[in-house]
């Protein structure tokens, strides 16, 4: 199956490759490593459709890794707002500065893994796509496709080792980047989680999962644990057409981002309900938001014409420039409630 599987997939990719702003078309020169790295970091836990406008905004504002390395972290964090998983943005700046100091990107998986924010998948993807290094590029799409192609029954996450071993048997030495991207495209278009369009698949004749019956039952997954729901409060403190914003601690959820002050809610427990300043507060609505490990019900408390400012570090941010603050989605939703009430 080994060589035939690669040939069938690459022939399909030559005809059906997606046009994406960070990609090189099949047969074209290799893409810019900066574009490959930036897109792969953005695509972690995020859809292609959501990433495209952010990628275009970033590459317009910071057209190469040296420009990104020179950018203030606050500006990068603000530009990242809305993509989520904000530690990626902090690591993006750190990695850009390391690459800039080194004079360019490392070209091997082992060296790429040393950059901040690059795990096994991202290092393998950059090595394969940007530098044509043979690598086992395994994301959720690839796990699904390989589990079906080889009819791997062992449930995830235990089955990951078998999936990786199976992928190793069909990964070619040539066209490493095209093969990796073809696997991604196959998983996102024809071999999706709840639907397998087997009649259009280049592997229909050799797929053990299809031969066994219903390929959509693969990969087998362990039951998900129910997410707990936490509660907390965000505080809208307004004065002279400005709102009080704080910067969240560098480590932890939404680290380093500007935000409304809150009552200390976390993945581990509910907020205290204690306001940052005494006074008459009124309810401003509720925001519901889901994080990886828990759901959050965030109430909004509103207090206008506050003087003096709340205790602690923060800044009065003009309401007419609130879009420039780069609030993460959770707090942008809360701010929208407060502004609608005005």
C-alpha cells in the first residue's frame, strides 16, 4: 500500500489543493517559512476560515519575521484578540525574536521544536511544508484519515501511537510538504468527522475502514468528561467617556491581555463577587463563554462616573477607541453589553 497510497493522494492533491494565502501551489517554489510558521501557529485550535483574515492582517502589518520581532508585544496581543488561546501570541513574539537573532528559521524538526510555542505537530508541519523535510505531520484531521485508512480500532488517545506508526509507512521522501497538506485537505473536505465522501476519495479502493463498513465510526474516542460551569463577574467602570481597563497577569488564562476588571474567576472555581471599587453597581447582563476545560457564566456589573479610579494598575481607555484595545472575545462581549445599555 505504501507507495501507492502516496501516489494516489498526491495525484488528487495536484487537482484539488485548496488555495490558501500561506500556501504554494503544487509544483511552485517552496512557500515563505515565515508564512508557514505564522499560519500553523494561528491554526492551532482554530479554523481556516477564522485564521485567513488574521493572517492577512498580520502579514500586512508585519510582512516578515524581523518586523514581527521588532513589534511591541502589546500591539501583537491586541492584533491577536479574537483568535483565542492567547499564550500563542506571547510565544509568537518570543519565537520571532529568536528567529530574527539567529538570522532565519531552523530547518529541522529538532531545531524547530526549540522555538517557543512549537510542539511536535507544528515543528513537523513547518519542517515538511517550508523545507521539504520528511516528517510525520499528525493533527486531528490526519488522525481521523489514518485511523480509517488502516481501520485502527484502538481508542484515542491510546491509539495515537498506532496511527503515527501507520502514517510512517506511507509518508514519502519526496514532496513532503505537499503530502502533509494533502492529508490535511483530505481530512477537512472528504473524510470529515461525521461524513465520509468515499466515492470521491482517492483512497476508496485501499481504505480498510470503508471495506469494514462504516468508516465514520473511526477513530474510536474515549467518552468526554462533562465540563464544569464556573460563574464570575466583570466590572464596567466608566468616567468621562472612558472605561477602566486592566492588564491580566502574564501567566494564566487570557494572560497579558487588556480586559475589564473581574472578581478572580478561574477554571478551578467561581469568582468572589467583590467589586474593584465601592459604589452603586447595577446588573448589566450575562455573557456565556466556553473555554477548553470549563464553561463560564460572566455577569456584568456597571458603575458610571467613578472617582477616584479603582485600586491597582490600569488605564482609562477612551470609549471611542475601544476597538483598538484588543479585548479578548469574552470581555469584548461584556463590553458590547455595557455599550448597548448606554
